[in-house]
């Protein structure tokens, strides 16, 4: 009996090749889609900057300025630093309509092909989920932040401990908040056989302003 146990202990743990191939293929497609999405965002930023062309140079090589430009001051930190046309943040909630849609599409690819297959776990009353998560602003914000961190900490430059840091500091706390019984999916699917989607009401900004005024 002990010899049999020893033999079993020496056998390597094997995962079906087709599972590994599917996950690797999904990850490769996801990385390519992320790169394409990045190029699309860069093009949108470039088109935005084209609407603010640089001033023509004078004979001495310095930018030509009109009287209004000499007297005017930058309207924003981006103008002051010369970053006009660049987004103030890469966070999805700071993006405009077109850029938001592109970013959400790339985020959905990561959620559907990596996050859920690897970390999804079973849907229960204590761990709800919503297949229409993209309709929950809080879920979009948290998942996008999680995805940004994943891109940073799974990069080779993050070092060998990068993935572990991502799990500990980003995945675990974000997952606990998203799938908490009182989280953004509290009124959504608690039984995989009965999908459900409902947005819970949030505090009205008008009420808060009235309370502050009082």
C-alpha cells in the first residue's frame, strides 16, 4: 500500500492538453485584441489632437502667436503641459463615447475569455453574478481597474512576483466586492438556471445637494 502511494505521489499532475490549448489560444487572441484596441485608442487621440493644430513657426523658428494667444492662459493642466488631445486618464470612466465603446469591447473579451473561465466559480446566493455586467457602472469600473492592473502585473517587466501581487492586491478584493451578496449584482443571478438582471437604485445626487444646503 505504501509503495502504491509513493508511486502515485511521484506521478506528475497532468491537465488535459485540450484545456491548456484552449486557454492559451484564448489568451493569445485576447492579447492581440488588446493591442488592436490600443492602436484604435491612439488613432482616436490623434484625431482629437488634429482638431487643435500646432501654430505655424515664425522666421526665427519660434511658434507664431497672436495677441489673444499671448494674453490667454491655459484652460487646463493638459494644455499647460502640452498634452492637448491626450485623455486625462486611461480609466474607462474618463473616456468619451467612442473610446468608451472600444475599451468596453476589449474589457469584455478579457472578462469572458480569461477572468470567468479561470476565476468565475459557481453562482450562488452568496456569490451572485450578472451576465449583463456591462450594464452595471460599478461593475464596469471595478472590472476595468482589475484589467488595467492585470496588464501591468502580468507584464515581464513586473518581475516574477507580479502575478502574485495582482492576485493578492487586486483580484481578491475586487472579486469580493463584485460578488458580495450586497454588491452590484445583489438583485441579479443567484441561480445559474435562472439568469436575472436588475439595476439597484443609487443615492440621488439632488438629495445629497439638498442635505448639504440645509
